[in-house]
C-alpha cells in the first residue's frame, strides 16, 4: 500500500507552495499552538530520553527506567522497563513501536544515532554502553528483540552520548566519574590508545554534544555549572599536544540579583545546539533555560513564563515553568521551517513550553551590560537577574523571552524530555508517565489521521498528599510493585508529587551560593 501523503510533504508541493504552506502552519502555531496529540504507549514506567535518527528523523528511539528500589533522581526506578523502543514515522499509523532493543539492566539515560544511522548507541545507570545495528530498524518488525552487537562496561553511570556529525564509528561519552571519552569503534578495544582518549574533569559530567557542523568542536556541562566548548585536537591525543583539557571557550553561567550580595552557579544539567551550531541552550537546575551564541561567552536570552501564550499573566501562586526535579533535556527545532528558531523545554508544572527565539543579532542588540558599582544596591535591579563572571565583573542582562509561543499539555506529571521534529511541526514529550506524547499543529499527519484535541486543563498539585497516596509511595519505597502498569504509574506520580512539594520552590541563591573561593578550592582539590 502506498504511504499516505501529507499536505506539507515536499514530494507533492513546489518550492513556492511549500514555503507558503509552511508559513500558514507557522501562522496556525502562533494563534493555536500545537493543540493536537496522540499517546505512544509501549513503556511501562517513566520515559527518560528521546532521540530522533539522523537525516530526516524517520525513527524515534525512547528509553525508560530499569530496576527496582530507588527514585529516578538517584538513577534507579521502580519497574523492569529496561527496553528501548523504536518508532517509525514512515508508518501510516504510528501506534506501536517498530522494534524493541534489549540489554540494559537499569535506567537508560541517553540515546544517540550515528551520522548515517548505521548504529544506535545507548547508555545509562548500569554503567554500560550498548551499540545496536540500526540498519535493522527499517526492516519489518520481528518477534525477536534486537540485542547489542557490542558492549562497553564502565565504572559509573553514563549520563550522555553524542555521535560525530560525519563518522559513524566515532562518538563521545560523559559519565558521573567526570570522564569524557572519545570513542572510535575501529580502535576502542586497543589499550594503548585508551588513556589518550580520556578527559578527566573534577566533577560529574552531565552532558556532552558534538557541534553539528564543526567536527572538532564539542560542548560539555557539569554539575558545578561549568559549560564550555572544547576542541578534540587539544583535549585528546598525546600528552604533549593537549592544552587546557581542550577548553576553547567557557560560557558565563553564574547568576546575580541586585538585592543579593553573592552570586549563584546553578547546576547545568543538559545542553543543546541548534542545527547550524550557532546557538547553545543550557538547562539549569532551579533556573531558566539560557541561550548563548557560541561565539559569545555571555548569554543573549533566557526563557521564562511570566505571560501565557494567550496573553494572560501568571498570577501569584500560579505554577509555571520550573526545573527543580528530574533530569531535563530541551531542544531547538524549526517546526518545518528553514531555521531552528524555536526552543522547547519540559517543566515541573506538568507542561512543556515552546519559545520563539529572535535572531542572535537582535538579542545581542537588546542585551544590557551594567557596571558592577551601578548594580549593587540599586533598587532598579533588586529583582533583576544578571549574569556575571565574578562579584566585581559587569552584569550581563540577556533578553527575557517571557511569553512562550505555545504551552503543551496532556501530561499528568513532570515532563523530562522535549524533542522538536526537524522537518515537520511536531514535538514529542516524555517524563514521569509511561506514555510518550506526540504533539502536532494539525490533526492530520503523514503518519496518522487520528490525532485528537489535547485537554488543556492541567492537573493541579495539591498542598498535601492523601492517605492513599502515602500508602502508594510507601509500598513503592519498600519494593511492593503494583502488578498493573497504570497503578505503578499512579504510584510514581504520587512519589514525584511529594518531591515537588519538598523541593519544587528551591532558590538557587540559597542552594547554590558561589564565591571565588569555591572555584579555588575545586582547583586545589583536583591538583591534590
């Protein structure tokens, strides 16, 4: 049966028509958001990570939780869902995964397709990196699960994997041991090359990403809040060729407030490039997604929610964007247009938000720079967030993009990962629930005619748990797992509701105070 064509499909539209149709869709998004969705259901517990395949994003890989006994925050879950599901967007009706990959024994934290989709790499809390033959994923579904064709074992949780933009055999890994490793699967089992392929930093490395067009450049972030660009040629290889662990640029991630004397350095939990590699977004714990131009160490924008897309103000006590629980991953995307002018992120308020990012030149022009003497004690800046390299350095005030273009609903708990499709106006989201949500600007897509209107009402977080919820959480913590996946999901939601009540309003200026001495102590510790 021929595959159903969509009204935006390039094969049936000329360039002018396609451009006009794309603009019409963009107009629709401006006024309606992405109001249609479908649940993709195959996992039985939290879904931690999503990754599209390269060159067109035909395939979506999703990875979930894997072992019993602890919470996702401590990298272990309460279910036996250790599978990677592969979803095919070339299906006429995407409702079930095309393939299932097995091999992990605990949470899956990261997935990455190689440059030409020859391999899928996965890593997680079982300290393993698996390599799967991704060429099998386009074949008809088999009754047998796909197993790794190769496996590497490490000492700590694998937090991130990133594939080389052009070479299938090369990828980076980052782990909680502080190791960034450059892997070349043609030589990765040669002990003589292993030490030359490792950068050891002083703290947990949270994320690592190859630059999408400059093959020797990659970005990394760590739990101390450090975000930097590194050069492969300076970070790896013989000792006499290495320089400064490959660091060629450090981004300013420390924040300041006019009414507070000290600075804060929020933990940077994940990073994302846009498709051209001109912008870098940093997800910060207890703070807002922050946007950088890769050629500028100081931020040009941050994304908040002070006004909803319909223009209504966020009222005191009303929940909006926050990031205090779980590991989150945002993404840039084009929604089918030519440039990655949109950024999407999940939130603790059970929603995801999509922001339109103005041009770099416009943001740089609007950014303010304030002298430190003018900043301190000035009532004008009492509640203003600025970024500063140190206490006596200028304050950079990036543009506050405070009204999102769209709010994505449908979830009943925290959203961990948002992924914008590179070619069409679709966004996939996942989190504490077992379902993946596919959001669309239109009810009809190339892979389904059955998208329904997404409920706009968002579940509220009560101020106190019920006895039934307390019992669910108690049973979960002592290892009594519900037999029904729906009951397990309700128990997990209750658990994270409790975590949100306890930690959801943390202030980075209290929880992450920074002073010059703290960096000095870290340097001394690393040199001992």
